[in-house]
């Protein structure tokens, strides 16, 4: 939903009549530091029409942590282009970048409005009810789990166990969303593991065995950094494979490890799936709610800037009542930067093996229209 929010920013800026140019930074803050910018207002009409439905980031992305002198360098480029507003779309790390630029502008007495627009499929930003991008990723995973469940049911005589490993770092919002694909009792996913609830391998294997005995097959969904009872990532040996500039660690696959353990210790053939980038790029599964809110958040950033706000991020605030509705608000970048909102205890089942009904009530409105139903044979119609 980065591009959808970007489309909202561009449209709102042009419609306001207050801006001479709308410049885009190629590859985020790295593009600004290199003065590698593009005039978004000069793009053909077809670009803006297609932008909101285009996956990933049309301007490119980066994972660059600002060095001590970078904020001042960024201000030099912004001054050269006579920029009065700086809008940065992203998650926790992007909030940190934007906050540091805002702080540098304040110190330099540079009249620059700095606003953040939330984006992360991980849904782990504090202050906001949810993040643009999450609803679509949740819809994709609900569909994928429903369909993988149908395939595993069909293939249960040869491949009775399927492990699906999803993104989320140390927050279980995406893993929990897979349960939205469950139509009725006994459907996939049978076991959902979230990093907020570390579990021993023996407990997980027992849950898989129980689901298999009850249904004849088992689908397990887990997060990419699912911990065991010691807090270590399940199956990780020798530490992370990679640590990015913001200190985020990447480990060997806990899903692959669990599939191996199911096969070796339970004697059940287990297959392993990792949707990877499909979770954040599969626009065919985009949520209509998500698309509308993502563009609205981009527009809200421009409105906040024109209203004199700075050093803030747009947030979504859910209204009370029987019908779902969210409005935009704002929160200081400082309270969002480098912080993570994890699944609350009330959103996890007491046994730690799946999300609660409260989570399903929270997440269901975000994925848009009802999911397509599966055809089911009537067992009483045997010839």
C-alpha cells in the first residue's frame, strides 16, 4: 500500500494548489541524500491512475540508518529544492528517519513540515489501530491458508501436514490473520503459532498430532521468528544469518525446521511453504478497505502539513459502534520510532495455539469483502 498512500499524497498536494512541485525521493532517504529526485507532478496521467493499484514501491525503497551528519545533509538538499513539506511513508524505522529530519529542521530553524504515513504489513506500529497494508496482507494469508488447507485435505493420504511460515518479525499479527480463512470447525489452520507466546517444540508437535488425529491432516502457520520456550528462534543454531542496519535479525527458517521435526518425530510427511514477498505484493488480493484507507492516510499527511503540523505520523483511529469505521488522526513520530506493537494477550487463545475470537472480530473488517467459499462434497451422496 506504499503506492496507494503515495497516490493520496500526490493527489492531495496537486488539488491543494499550494505546491509548485511534488518531488519523489528515489530509494527513500538514500535518494534524498544523493539528490536523486523525480518530479511526480510531471508524470503522465496514466501513471497516477495506475499507481494506487501497483505493488511494492514505485519510487524504490531502502533500509538505511541515518548517520550523525545525515540529517543536516538532507536539509541541504531540501533547501536547494525549496521544500516546505517532507512526507515519508513507512514503518518503525522510517518513523525514526523522519523524526530525526524533523528534529534537525527544528534545530536549524528551517520551516519544514515533516509527516509520516504508516505502512507495514506487520501491523506492529504503536498508536494506530492498524497499518495500511495489513488488511491486504491479512486477506492474502487468509485466502492462501484456506486454499492450502483444501489442497492438504485432498493430499492427506500422501502429504498430511503443511507448514506455512509468514512475515512479522516478533509480532504475530500476520500469523493470526491466517485464521480468518477458517470456514468451519476442522478447517485449516489447525495450529497458529505467534511469537508473543513462546512454546516448546514438544507442545507444538503434540498440537500437530492432535489436529492430524482429529481431521486426518494438519495445517500449521507460524511467524518467521517463532521462539521456543527458551526465547530462541525455533531451530536456530549459531545466531542470526544477517542483521540489518537497524538491528533486525534474520534467522534460518523455523518453518523448515518444524517440517523436519514433524516428519522425523511424528512420522508424518510434512511440506513447507513460505509466501515471502507475495504477502506484501499480491495486489489481486488487495482489500477494498485497505486501498481506501491507504489513500486517505496519504491525503491526511498533506492536510496535516498544511495545517501547521510537523514531526507527526498519520494514524487510524477506530470508532466505537456495531459498524466498522476508522478516521485519521496524528501521533508524535517520537512515540512510534523504533517501537513495536505486539499482539495483546486478549488476542491470543489461552493455550497459545491460535488467535482468540476478539482478534477475529478486530481483523475481519480490515480484509474487505467476504472470502469466496469452498465447494464441499455431501458425504451422504455416495453412490
